C-alpha cells in the first residue's frame, strides 16, 4: 500500500515495561506494568517538542500511520502526520494504550506473572489517575521531562485533566476535547448499562473466560451498540439513516429491518473482534469514578497552574454536552488560568471529535504553534 | 386498605374474546383474540361519554383504582378517578392491554389453542394498527359506536393517532401526549438495543422459554435499564442522583457504586417480574414500524377529519422530543384540523407524562369538558 506525502506510512507498536510495581490509588499494587505505545516524528535535541495524545474508551496506541498490511490507518490519522494538526515534522507525538486496556498494555486480559493465569477480575480496580501514573513512567523512560502538550478527546481529555492536576510541572499545555471534569449520572447510567449487558452474558463467567474460547461477545456487542447511539446525535442519525429499511427480507422475525439497526449490529460485531469485555468493565468504571474536583470547587484545582489550555466542545454532543466543557473553562477563568474555549457547530454528536477534522485541525495547529513559540495565549479564537 | 373520596377503590380486570380471528396488517390471521380491560364510571344512556385510554410500552389495562390487596394503584391513578382529569363521575373510562402484550391480552406468551403450546416466536408480527383493530372490536362489544376521546402518552399516543387515521368516524377527539407520528432512527436504535439485549440472553432460546422456568430475565432487565435512561432527562437524573455513591461496600468489583446504578438495577429487576421478554420484542417492533404518514405528507392524513385534538409535549423529553409533537400540530393546522398544542416546561423528560400531573390534568379536564359540551375548540390554552 502506498501512502501520500502527508502520511506517516508504516508504523509499529512498541512495548515498554514502565515499572515493576505500580502502587495504585486504591493502595493495591500491580506489576510489572507494560504499556503499548507508538511514536511519530523526532524528539528535538532539547526535548521540548513532545506531545502526548491520550485515547478514548475504545482507542489504542495506534493513533496514526499504517500497521504493516493494514488497510485502515490509526484512529486519528487525519489529525496526526506531516503538515497535519499534530505535525510530525515539528512534534514528537506519543500515544500509549491505557493501563487496563486490551491493546498491548497490562489489563485484565493479561497474564498475571504471579499465577500464570489471566488476571480476569483478579485485576485491581484502576483509575484515570493510575492510567496517568503509568504514562508518566513511560514519558520518563523516553527521556522527556516536560511535555509540550497532553491532548485527548472524551476519556482522553480526562487523562489530560488528570495530568494537569497531578503533574502540572510536567506539561506546558493541554488540549481538552469533548470531555468533562466528572461524569454526570446520565453518563454513568449509559456506562452501567454497558457493564450490565456484559455481565448478563452467560459466557462472561465472572470474567473468567479467557481459556474457554468463547467470551461474552453478545453482551459486549450490546454495550457497544448503546455506546454508538450516544456517540451520534439525533440529527446525524436522521441524516445517515432516516427510516430507511434494509432490502433483504430474512426469515427471522427480529432481524435488522431498518438501516440504523444493521449499522448498530455491525458496529457491535466488529467491536467484539478487537476489544476485551473485562477491559470495557474496568475502563468504564475508571471513567465513572473520575472526579477532577475531589469535592473542591473546580477552580481550586486550577489555581496556581500556568499551563495553557485549549478546550473544544461540539454543540450536538449530548453525551459530553457543552456545559461540561464550559464548566472547565469558567473554573480556569476564575483561577486565572489561560484557557481558550471553542464550540464547534457540528451535527455529529460526540463522534465529532473524530470527524470534524477541518475545524479541529485548524484550532489545534494554531494552538500548538503558539504554545511551542511561547506566544501569549490570551486571545480567543474566532470560529 | 381505605381509599379516599376521590379514589376509585377496588377494581378488577375483565377479559373479552373480541374476535375469533383477526386478519392482521401482514395478512396473517390470529385468533381467538382476548383483550384484558378495565372500565371505570358508567356509560351514559346515549353512550356518548366513553373515553379510551391507551397505554405505553410497559403499561397495562389497570390504569386506575386498586386491585384487591394491592398497595399500589393503577399506572395513571392520579389522572383517572372521581373529580380527576379523566373524571369517572362524568366519563366511562376504558383501558385495555394491547394485543401482543403480557397482562392478560393475547400475546406471544399466550397458549396457541391450535397447538396447546405457548406461541413464542410463532406469534405473528403485529402493528399499532392491529392493536387498534382489536380495541375497536372491544369497543363494539361494549356497545359504543363513537368514543368521546381516545387518549394516550408515548405508544398510547400512537394508538390514538392510528384511531384517527383508520376509524375517524368512531371518535370525537384525541389526546396525544409525548408521542410521535413515527419513530426517528434514534428511537428505533434504543428499542433495537433493548431487543438485542433480550436476544443475547442465553435463556431467551429463540423465544422458547415459557416451559423452562427461566426466561431471559437479565437481558430484559438490561433492556429496561436502557429504557429508563431515555425516560428521564439529564437534569432529572442530576436532581435525583447527582454523583451520590451508595454506602454499602460490597466484595464484588462491579457492584452498583453510584445511586443511579442502584436505581437502574432495581428498575430492571422489578420489571422482569411483571413483563414478558417476547412481548417486549413484539411491541417495540410495532412501535418502530408505526408510520402514520405511509409516505404521504402528514397533513394529508388529517385532511377532511373533524376530530378535535389536544397535543401535549414536554420540553425536557428527548426520547419523544417536542419537534415530533410540533410536526403533528403543524400538519393539523395545514389540514384545517382543530388542534391545541401545549408544551409543558418540565424537567422530568419522557416520564413527565406520568409525573407532571397538575398541568396535564388541568389541560385534559378542560379539553374533555369542551369536547363533551360541544364547545368551539379554536382557542389556545395558555400554559
């Protein structure tokens, strides 16, 4: 497969044992911890051009470029590459699979070296804070003391917020896209339905399915279907599917009659081929428990920091509605933190952070240019 | 149990074989068809005071009063009774369980007299039109030629619309609450997730579970949980639960940590005790296939009718958003049909039709008063 001039080309996932033992927020110990990661571009001599991209619930380390033989590029390929928003000719881009994940990093599907068995539910509960702790070890191993930026959408934005809270001296800036300082009960509720669907699956077997050749794939598919509804907007569903019916008449009564049903079933089916159900449980719980404020007013979290923030939200995103981003920005303003807020008028719902590339790229590239040049950041962008 | 003066008191569900054979919209034949129903108040001598109330997805014939020994009254008890909106001192109120249901009417959980077995998936696909056809037979058996009104919320409103479309000469008026002329792809998608959750359950067994002593209760519970999220609003969830955590610390990792999780699990668990999973499949499919327009412009459906309509929608209802009610009203106006539209400013989401009793009762009682007195209906209500 040939790739154009503004494509990264073939990339490989790397693996690093980032620590022999990580003390988790819960007090439990986990180790050794491996993180899968990819890097693009070159670290400059003074190590000041590193940008960490954090992925969302179902993402992985493969943010851009092509794996050998693959037809599809990484999940944010439109944003990362030579001349793109995360410009690999200027920046050293890092993305790692989260702790608890299933794409190469240590998670419930990994083998516990102490027992020789898959962790399953023996895996300890992890938090967004624990994910960030593991990332910090990786960054350290890569010889980077301070990141130019930490960027992410959705759960990726939560990690960026956690970086700000727990290690503000280690980043110049953060890019928060379609995210929240904490989940609302509605967000928790949707995650809980996904978890219940997985745990209701006969093949889940209390998380103990790795050796059985059959996991809770139907339950996981249902969880993914719920997710997909919340990632789209009412309007984007109307635009994409309407009430269009599928042509095939099948003998079974409860087949997918409408296009939207077929779409959801396909999304569910393809997801179970690449994702581990237990990881879904652990990661969604970490999201639900995340609370940047720790019961303080949010602006107190930001007080005294001097990082620069870019906060982007999408008008039709009802899963991470704009008010959640606005709350972050308001708290920054109260704390005197330099935050730029941009609301993009998109119909794509929460998915917009993966789809509204043109406007998003414009905002991110200008922001990174300013940050890397040490420009004053007090201006607001017009959008 | 004692009941006050404005309570109906003890009531009993009745059963009627409404036809030996119903020819369904699909062309398939089903029979005999039994409907479970309840009535309240007295039919007046000229049989002009009958009001049919149609229930929503999970409702039943027991709309008001108390079953013997029951602690809870019927599902719309606040709206139906002496002196209430549906005033049983003035009106003869009828409510029947829908065809396909599981609360006494013929449905997939009934025994097929031809085989002596439960229908299961042998039960034919039914439509909102078929439900209304069965209701028409019941009304006929009760000796009523013309209903004063057909009223319903959600799927109940769809039935009222179908009455208007298919038998306009048989009703004076209709009350449509939080409903739609057809489902949007988002509404179909949520129903589809519920169906998938049921069919993913190992115990569903292609609908063939009645003799096994164990149905797809976990899958049905997940379906109900999804439903409940869509019945509430983001705001009502915030008001009711916030991020409140449950106190009990349980040994299991994926327990209900947040109040909202506990609420959803309880709702799911109590639902499976009273509802049949196959009925859930059949009824949701009927809702999804309902399309009042039949590919015509909606106003053509209303042209030439002289029924009076009251259309009520709730601002925070995102499952049946106000634009769906507004579309109905716009089409009525184009068709010259007498429709009054009221938008109630409630935080309760779709559940508002069961909870915003005060405003709803005010609107319904005035509307029924006008309709029953033959008043001119051109005025708009202030709300």
